[in-house]
């Protein structure tokens, strides 16, 4: 153990280091999870166990004493409030019947089924078995929400799962408290159990609904507050309502914060999105710290001591109890069997189960009742099993515009196992996309709620692909600012421009010369000023082939120049680039060695030839090697002269710029002639030559040289 990290409660430095280590480990877990694109709880649990007593022995949550309970209580309150704030009553109304059943009847089914499984398979006493079942009734929003951000499913299903995850948390936690109270006091009267549950739910719901409404009215009227002050007012209000409810009746504060979040969302307060972003950041911090601390206090020996019966209990909960729960609660819901099957599979447990189980283990041990550590170990085993089995999914893309090009790109992403959502105001175009097996939303992408419904905050790529370049730029900028996906691209159609510009696909020099959208986070898609309508017409007329080529080191420069020439001639349109195993939309950035470029090749045919060749208009384009692209032509004398001219001219500007002491002196370099500069030793690399070529030559120059 590192010196200074010993669990000594009276040492402020030791307590500070414990908290710092928890924060560092938690944020590191979030970063690693984002890199591998898996739910953060996976790495938070791993890091916590590694830093705990069974690992490096650096983190000792028990040294925090009562402070751990305070941290857990306030963090859980914040997490549940954020979950309620993200729920929309209008969406929940479409699944209200099934949601009501899951929170009420589903809770009873899980309690009974989980209790019987823990008793018969895990060999726990009935009281401890039902305590375990009460703890795993919940399906935490801290895990459900990230899963829904990675998996594109029907909005009805995602609303149902997210609503269940938020609303069932306080119900499950209060139910667990009631069961614990029965165990500790020996009072098993059904009337007492029911009254205790309903009393806590009623007190918490009443305080939360009233407090959320008052908070919303205050925020609407308090126009003198800044954005940061409003966020802090909400934070103080949430914890204040939670403390009030807890002081009246223990554990009623959980329902309070959920109802407060729901009511505040329904109040339509100003700058609601900014508030939700602030609360999301706080929730990420709270979840990170909690999971690391609770996992560090977990004994691996207690996990292995559970035996095979514990594993069978978890499997029974996942594959028997959960399917029975979904089948009964969604009997008349109108969901198809695929949607129900997905709901059966997705029911991971989260932070509420872990935190309440950890606190209960301490209480049972203090009362001299055996089984506390075993319950905690079994709950964590359930969390690990459900998260690891259900949490590994793939990223996706949101594309605005349902045209032939967007359908092709969406299909190519989907064939890689990535989710795709298309948005368009044209209902007929959306139906055509759905016939292609793509999910489409018939609405305006200018509405941020529509973008959120499409899952823009949980995908890797946003592509604005309409025929209006200005709309594309506005949409891309809003996406970058509001949702911050990793890649944001906008198409600037050349059909709307009076001028043509140098092609910029192969070089960085060219991309720096093209006008970029207003936001620096937005990249031009495909090529600058692309003829979108033209290529959509080619696709409609089946005058294209889908080609692929791989850039190789020995001929990298020649390939870049060749591709730039073909693009300038209007024969080739770059679509997607596969780099390091990941597919991304082509943009004006540099193509690198090893990149696999997927492109459209203009292959015009007469209608007679199409009929004679048996062309199938419904046949899907498949990637192929195209000889005209793979075969590199020998450069003509004229192009070699242009290349030499560009290489010789490139250092001129650099030298004049670097040697000129004052830009206000017009003749600071009077003798800088091309002959004098070209007589100096050249250090141009082949890549620099290609950069100089395509940055200094317009498509007209290339065409004229080729004709000559």
C-alpha cells in the first residue's frame, strides 16, 4: 500500500487523497469507455476493483465513515433528478399503460421471481432472498441511457425502457427499505409493508411535484439570473427538496427528486437544454465517483464464495423472470415480438442497486445479521452480468436528407453494423428510406427535439446532405454546438454556386483554401462545392459504379494526384474512407497510406445498352476495383511542367513572407526572382510535390493539360 493512503479517518490528507483517487479513476474510466465505445460502468467497476483491497489496495471507502453515506445519498438524488429531467411526458403518454404495468405489476413479478430464484438456486434464507430481489427490481438510468444512446431502436421502445429505468428506481429503493425494515424489526404484517411503501411514495411524490412546479415558476420569472446562477439554483433546489422529504420520512426523497425533474421538464423553462447539459455533467461525475468507491469496497472472495447457485440465480433473473415480466406487462401494448424481445434482453442494473446494497450490507453487519456481504456480492454479480452482456454495441450516424446519395451512404453504414437515422420533411422520401430498411423521421431537422429523437447526442457522425448549402451549414453548426458528435459534416452543393474551386480531396493545402462553414468543428463533406444534384441524377439513372481503392506507400503521391484529376474531371466522387477499421464520411482532409476509399464512378450508358445488358434498377451497388482508377497514367509533358512550376513557386511565397521584416514596405525583397530562388537546393518531398500540384492548379488547368 502506498504511504499516506492508509484508511486513517483522523488524517485530512488521507481522506483528501481517497477522494482525489476516486475522481481520477472515475474520469479515467469514462474516458476509456468513450474510447472503446462501451458503457462507462464496465470500466468504472474494473478500476474500482483494481484500486480496492483486493487489487492495489489504494482506495478504502470505509475510511470515509458516515461521509460515504452522505456522498451516496446526494449523488443518487442528483442522478434520479437528471433521469426525471430527461423524460418527456408527451412521449411517456404513448406507452403509459405498459409503463404503469412495469412499475407496479412488473415490480411484484421481479420481487417474487427474484426471491424464489435466490432462495431455491442461491440457497439464501427467504428474508435475505427477498431483500436481494427488492434490490434488483430497478433497472438503473445510469446504464439504460448510455445503451439507448448507442443503440438505435424504435422511439416507443426507448421511451418505455428509459421511463422504466427512472420511475422504478425510487419504487425499488423504497421497497428494499421496507423489506429491510421487516428483517430488522421482525414485523412482517402485509398491511404495515404496504402502508410504509405507499406513505413514502405519497410524501415524496407530493413534495417533488409541488417543489418542481415552484422551481419552474421561479426560473421563468428570475430573468436577472445568469445561466450559471440558474443551474446552481436548480442544484440547490433539488438537494433542498430531497433533504426536506428525507427529514419527513426516510427514503421518500428518491421519489421527490424524480417527480421534481419530471415537473420541471414539463414547465418548459428557458434555456432548458443548457440546464440539462449541466446536470448531465454533474451526473457523470457523481456516477464515476460512486461506482469506483463502491466497487473498491467489494470483496472478490465474497463473489467466489457465492458458488454456482448465485450464477444460476442471475441467469434465472435475466432469462426467466425478465421475459415473464415483459410478456405480462406489455400484453396489449401493440409492440411486436422483436420489440418485446429487445426489452427482455435490455434490463441492466445500475448505481441505485449498488449503493443501496452497499449501505444495507453495513446495516445488517451492525445489527449482527449474517448475509449482508453475500447480498452485496450477489447484487454486484447481477450488475456485472447484465452490463457486460447487454452493454457492448456499435456507434451510428444521423443523416439529414433522404436522397439517393444519403440512402446509399446509410446502407453502407448499416451493413457495417452501425445504426443510421435519416431525417427529411418529405414523407414519401422517408417511406422510401424505410423500404430500404433504414430508419427515417419525417420532420424538420431544424427542430432540436427531432435531432435528439434521432439520437444525435449518441452517434459518431452527423451529415447534412440536403440540396440547400446554407441549410446544411446551419444544421451542422447547431449539431456541433448542441450535441457535439465526434464528426460533423455539411455538403456545400456546387449546383448553387456560380464559381468553381480547386478540388481539395487529396491535399491539406487545398483544404485550407476552401471556405469552411461557420463553425470550425464542421467539415465539408466529400469535396468542396460538390455537384449534389448531378450525382443524385446519376444514381437515379444507374449511371454509376461503386468503386474501392487502397492508398499504398510506394505510389501514394501518384494516387493522390490521379484521384484529384478524376474528381476535377467529374468522373469520380469520394464517399467514405475506411481508416483503422472505422468507416467515416470522406471530406477534404488528406488521404493517408492504408486508407480504403469508397467512391462513385460515373459510368454513363445509353438506355439501349442498359436493356441489352439486363440492368436491374433494384440491384444494389457493390464495391469493386475499377481499372480506370487503379491504373495510374503516365504524366504528360504539360502536367510535368505544371508540377515543376508549382514546386518552384511554392517556396517563393514562403521565403518572401519569412524574410520580409515589415509588411508595409512594398519592395523589401527587390531581387527575389524565380530564377534566383530555383537555383537554391530543393528539399521538396513527393508529398509536398503533390500538395503543391493540386493547391496551385485549377481543374481547368488539369483539363487543358490533359487535352494538350
